C-alpha cells in the first residue's frame, strides 16, 4: 500500500513538473511573439501586417512639428453696464463701452508661401489674428476666408519658404491606423499626442457639412485647428472638437477630413467663398420598413421634395425617387449624398441612378450654384450679444430648403461650440419664433429684446424644432 502510494506520488510530481515546464516554454515563446501551430499548419505562409506599430514617432514629429502654429484671435464685444438696461446710454448719453477678448487655438502651414489652415471657430468674430511659429516669432495674419458650414478657415501671413504639411488623402486612412495630433492644448505649445483612427464618417450635428474622423489621440481645448497626422507625415484631418462630460479628453476626439478641406481651401483662395453645387431636393434616409411600404429596394436616399424650377425638376427627378448612386458611386446616406452634391461644381452634369418603384433608371442633373448668396444677404449674426449662434430671417424659400413647416421666425444656422446657445440647448435648424411671448421676425428685433434684459437673467424662447413647437429657457451670458 505504501509502495503504491509512493509510486502514485512520484507519478503526480512528474506530471506536474512536465506541465510546469510545458507551460513555462509556451509562456516564454509567447512573450517573444512565437506562435506554436499544429504540424499541418507549419507549411502555411501567414502574410505580415501592412503596418506594424512604429518603434518611434520621432522622425515624423521632427518633420511636421515646425509647420504647426499657435493662433491667437482678438474680438470686440459690447460691455454691459452693471445697472443693466443701457443705463449709461439713457442717463449719461455715453456710448456703449467695448471690451476686447482673446482666444487661442492651433493651425498649420499648408504651403511654403504662408497659407494656414485652422478652424472657423478659432477665428470667428476676430478683428485681429496673431500667429506664433515654432520659434515664437509673431506675425499678423490676414483672414483669407471662412466657411462656418465646415468649421474651416484659411489664413495667410507674409512669408516665403516656411515648412508646411501636405494634405493627404483622408479617404485612404483606415480604422485602426496610427495618427498623431499636434497643437497647443491649454496653452501648452506644440504638444504631440498619439492614437489611432477609431471610426470614420461621424455626424455630430455641429455644422451643416460633416464627415468627421474619430480618434483616441488626446485632443483638448486649444488643439482646435491643429493637424491630425498619418504615418507618412501628411495631414489627414483638422482637429476640431471632442465629446466629454468635462473640459478634458476622454479619448473621443474628432477631426475634419482633409479631403473636405481641399475644396474649401481651393475656393477660399480663388473666390473668397466656398461655392457648392445644388440640386434643389430635400432628402432623407430610408428605413427597411419604409422601403417595403413604398415598394422600393433597401439602401439609398429618398427624395422627399423637389424644388420648383430646380436642376432636379428639370432633370425629371420626382418625390419618392430612391437615389442609389451618383456618377457610379454608391450613395449610403443622406449626409453622403449631400456631400457629393455640394462638392460638385456649378455647370457639372451629374449622372444620378434612381429607383422609381422597381424601375431602375439614370438621369442627368446639371448642377447649379447653391443659393447661398440670397441667404447670406438675409443673414445676420448675433455677435454683439455674444450668444454663439448665427441667425437668419426665415423666408418661404429657406423654409422649403430646410423642410420647415413654417416660414416665420429666425433660423439658427450655426451654433458655436462652448457658446451660450450651445449651453442652452439651441441646435442648428431650430427656428426661434418668440422671446418671452413676443413674436420675432427680424434679427434686429431679437437683439433688441435680449439687450433689454439684464445679463445673467433668463428668457423664454418659443422654438420650432422638427415641426414641434417647444419652449426653451435661455440664460443670457454674464
């Protein structure tokens, strides 16, 4: 019995020792990256990954860092009397006092002759813009043009031969690829962070045209306008915004893709404004259930309305047509189609593939310029109140374009990140109908009603949002 027990004990120890040695061997080889495969699989060749994690970002940073700049903008606001209600104007006949404010962000040279790309919100309302290069040399920049619809701005300083970052192909970047974000977060000049592309094609509702790249490279306040760099040292994005419950990065940052920026830059350089194509249709994404009810295939974008006299009407497009492709490229969403149309040039003839019921056909649409000129003539901003939004007097034409059920009130066209409007829940596309039960139909009237209120007080706005009328409490900034 004792002999049997001794043999069993020795057998157990031998087995344990074999297991430990085997496990140790496997662990050691795994640490070195060795893969132990079955004998049958040893003869198979496994293709290496296209791009392994870089051992160092130093060469790329050395190449691109000198092209990144700090952008400091100065704006002027009307300073209110501590007594409110235009006290000094009424009793002392004194002009309103002006207060200068400054803010900072980032930007980068995109050509050797001093053109700088940044965000529109970095220089919005600026009366003066200063640029500081890597050597902290100061320049005064000229604003060549801005495009609030994409949140981009083009600046220029009088230099030659500066280092610059080429704009790469943002469509080629893949989810999972390494990227670097460079900028001036919290005034910490030329900070570099690394991460990957987390997602593509994000829509946040912050601007009219969006196709954000998402990254976990740390982006914070002050990074806005700086470049997002790929492993070839090209800019594939312009860092723009973050999602966070606080003021700091939690790994969800967004950059405007450079392929969108290329058209903006070219138009601002040559025309001083961005010229976009226009079909004259209202569109919407379509669910699988809606497609079945309308006897249409799944996928594509549904035409909800065709403007009278528009290029789409002249080409024969109709309500309930399902657009599935433009110039042979598949259309996946309403935002995708909107971008394709906007990027076409006035005068272009575009091939549109549609389903009308089960009947597939192709129509040619001759693109015209988007009727922004008329809108811009009607548009005024509430800058003097520092509310952080752009308002436009509503018209029947604009109501049709936005798909609104009313042509009254003031359309909110843009909302500035971090501004009073954003903090109070105002969104682009909202229509402000009344202030404290007083209907408003002109921007000047809206300004007057709010200017009569004390800073820090609250007004009640009647807002048309997606066809519903809702009340919003709006706290005026201090």
